[in-house]
C-alpha cells in the first residue's frame, strides 16, 4: 500500500467556504474516490491556507487516472479550482505532487 502526502495552498479569502464544501462532499464524489482506490483519505487545513492531503492506495497513478475518467471528478475540479493559489492553469487534482517520505513508524 502506498502512502501519499501532498501540499496545496487554499486562498485565504476562501478558507471558510472551502471548509464548508468539505463538510458535505457530494455522495457520488465519495463513491468515486472509494471505487478508484483512494483509501484513508484526509485533508488538513492550516489557518494560512496550507492544505496537507494524505491517502493510501495500491497505485497512486492508477487511482488518479481512475478519478480522471469520472464525470463527477470533472465537475468537482471545475468548482474547486477557484479556491487554490498557484495552480498555473492546472486543476487541483493535477497539482497534487506527492512528497517524498523520509520516515515512517509503523
């Protein structure tokens, strides 16, 4: 099982709305994530907008490709893109670059 961690930056003026959107993630989005191999998925948000994402999956590239193929992901990414800084034209899911794990205590 791969453990994947990534960072993104939420615009400070959109933090409250970003939090609200994640209180009620669309059921079809949750189903798609589970079906495409996203497990133990968490998002942590700091008050300055730093977003830390963590998930476990058998194959991160396959999990991303699986979501890429879903219609619900296209809708979600289109709505959520405006919440982030420094995407340089990429969608949020395209900007998720895994960090290198340097230590793990099992």
